C-alpha cells in the first residue's frame, strides 16, 4: 500500500493532482476504514511506466571493482559525491574546489586525499593524461549560447563548463560523469545543453541521453532531483552499455533521516543551527506538520506574505513545516530564507547542521568546517552521499564489463608528482 504523499513524490505530482485524478477516476484511491486516509494499492501503479521498478523483486547485484579505477573530481564541494564514489570502490586521485571552507572540510575528513584548493582555470591536468578512468563533478550552469550556432570547445572559454571540458581533453578518461540542476535541460530554451553536447562531441565523446535522478528512489529522504550527464569516449562507446542506477522500492522519510533506523544507527547528533527571529517564530508556530502558509489564518497570511500574497503561483515554499512521515523538501543553502523555509516538524526552528547533513545522507562522523552559514551552504549544494554511491556502482559496473569483456586496460598507476597552480 502507498500513501497519497508517497505516490505524489514517486510520480512527481502534487497531492492536489492526485485528488483530481481520484475524482475523475484516472487513479481512484481507497479509504482506510480506521482513519479515512486515502491510499493506493500497488497494482494500481502498474499503469505508470516510470514506476515499473517497484514490481522488480530480483536480487540486486553485488558490484565491486575488478581493478583500481582512478577518478578526478572537480567542483568537489564538501564531498557528497566523493564519499559515494569512495564507498563504491573508486580511487579518487585528485579533488579540486575553490571554496576554502569546503577544502578544509575535505582535508579534515580525508587527510590522505589530494585536495587542490584554488581556481580550476589555473590547474594543469596534463600530467594525468591516460592515467584516469573517470572525470566527475558538478560544474555550475552558465549560459554560453549563441542563437542558432552550435559552439565548439573554444567558444565555451570563460565558463566553468569549459574548465570541466578542458580537464577531459587533457586527461582523456574512458568516460565522464557530470551532475547539475534539472533546469539545465531547458536552460536558454535548450541551447545551453545543445552546445554542451557539441563541445563534448568535438572532444571525441558520445553524450548519453541526459538522465534525471530523483533522490527519493536511492535511499535519500529528500525530494531532490539532479540531472546527470555521462559521456563515453568514442572508441569505447559501442562496446558495453552504461546502466543507470536501479531505483529502490522503499521511500525513506524525515523520520528515517533524523531517528535511529535503517539509514542511521543512532538519532541525529546534536549540533549548532540557525534560529528564527521572534516575529517569524510566532508565525511558524502556527503552521501544522506538512503545512505551509495557506494553513495560517488569513490575516497572518497577509501580514507574513506581504505583496507575495497577491501574486500568482502556489508559493508553496513559504512558511513550510516538514512532516515526519514524508521525505524532506529539497534542502537549500540557507535553511531560514523566506521563500524556501524548511521548518522542523515538531520544533519551531530550521534544521541544524547535523540534521541537514543526515537529510543529505552524509555520514554522522563527517565534519564541516567554516562559519555556520558556510556549513549550511556546503551541505545544501552537495550530492546526497547515498545517491552518489549508486552512481559510483554504475561507473564500476561499466568499467568492469569494459575491461573484462573487451580487454580494455584500466588507467595507470597514480601520478607521483604534485600538481601546482599556474
């Protein structure tokens, strides 16, 4: 059985949409006679192609590296992606990040990692030529489109995507994996993604169809979506197929993130966190679990929303209180800002740093450096570690089959020299 909230999250629609489908007969619900709550039988969901995975009860394969596969990670942030790749068995030989606090976080947690802190544009990757299996990272999306023109490698110069592409050109990895916001699909009417594809093609790589991953399907108690781009070197592209991570059938909730259970052996550790000003706290105290500004008295709505009250759109991010029995909304870089509030389900306050980290599935012992605002930003920008682990397994699976079925050699030994910024 699946609740209304679960089915809404799985299909990526609102609860209001499900109510309309219920009334129209497209997806009728069943009422629980004990509490009158609506739910859906599993078989009702067979009609949705994107949910076919919940009927796959086959055993998940045990994927471990057959060789020591080498990776370079760019725009590494606080290490969410790196943690997952490490757990999957990949050997990251270089991480680059420009934010000093994020670099301090990486170094404090993994002193043995080769963390290069500084401007990627000043980093020379040529010593790693043919020494790397995978280049990964989440480059910030910047517009570099010219209307009606497919741009080449040099045209992208001055953007951070150019630096990501340059690292690929200088290292010549077997494949690369980049993550970004879902909005990149339609950024600048699709021109940005079209030009990214043309640059990748010029470098000698085949870009697979961009893939949107919903974190809730990969043991992450958060309604987060990321766009994944995978490119395979042309001489290898037709040899084996890349398989995206297989979704899990269970969806975890905020309770799973912050209380001992399957995701974490202990309750969330105590830590520092931001608070609300008294006036805002008085408003948020009136919002029920799972509610938002529309659940406030009308006079309070108008006083709190001000001009936004009269604007169009749902404005569902305002005055939001989370619910224990649902995944958390996507975490932002600032937990208390008015447009994207994420209030604790019971206490009238934003989530603490450690609560933020648990919702992003960082290990409990992963420490964050810098001021409180910087720690929130590092966590909010991260790839959820559990989702990163599943991506790592897909990379390992591809490389295993590539090497075993086609006698492709893994990358060479780690580079001994230390890279220096120019």
